[in-house]
């Protein structure tokens, strides 16, 4: 399974690039799962006065909120490893995803060599600081501000840099590299 980490500060830029990667993969027929770090604990908890909230507070380790067209599952414990997170994304699916896009899970996936990485930053200095904390392969860096020179991964390899508006190019590059590495077919 292809796993792509979008690393960088929380915000609309990181969300925009993660969404572009999901679109790039799903538009080519791949089944794509996605996960994002919650901004706060309250964002993933049901209100205590709702039925699902009462179930969570009663000690259930897993609560499914099921609608006519959509469902959401809340797991009361946070994943401790990338494998735990991937199992969560596969749960309940008849067919597991071909690819997973992770937004903001640097501690679980940033040092993994089996995960492709895309860095999102406001400028080159911030991008370089993020790159120092990531293992290769780093596919690209996306910067809101113009970058004057090359950026380097922690191993010294040159990392292609794209402007924020180059999100479609980044998506194509991720698909191309994933195919070359035989992470997707």
C-alpha cells in the first residue's frame, strides 16, 4: 500500500496539498484513504448529551455514527503506530485502500523509509527545518513564498520545490514516483 505523508504546519496550505494528492490518486482509479490530525480533542469527541457521546462516555472503545449516506467511526484510543493508523483506515472497508494520504502524522511516519513525503511550508527556511526531521524519500516541497535555491533532504539529496499553485504537478509527481517504486500499479 502506498502511504504519503504531508508534513508541515497545520493550516489551509497543508490541507490543500493533501486534498490535491487524494484527487490525483482517486482520479486515476485508486481507492484512497486519508487521515488528518485533529486540531483539538473536542473535534473528535461527540457532545456528551448526544447518543454517540453517551456511548463514548460509557466506556465503548469504538462508536459508529451511521447515517443514510455516510458513516463515521470514533475510536476512543489514539493509534500508537503507523500500522495501527493504517488498520483504522482499512476497518469496515470491503476492499482496503490502495493508497493513504496522511496530513500531520510526522511522529508516526516521518522517519519511515517506506513512506513518501511531501513538505508544505511558508518559506524555504521553514521547509529546510522540516526536511531535517524527515527520512527519505521526500518527493517534493511546496512553499508559499518563492524559493531562491535548491532544498536538500536530510540525506543531502535535492528536493524539487513547487509553488502552492503547483499542487496538480505535485500530485502527478507523487503518482509517477509511487509507480516507479512499485508502491502502486
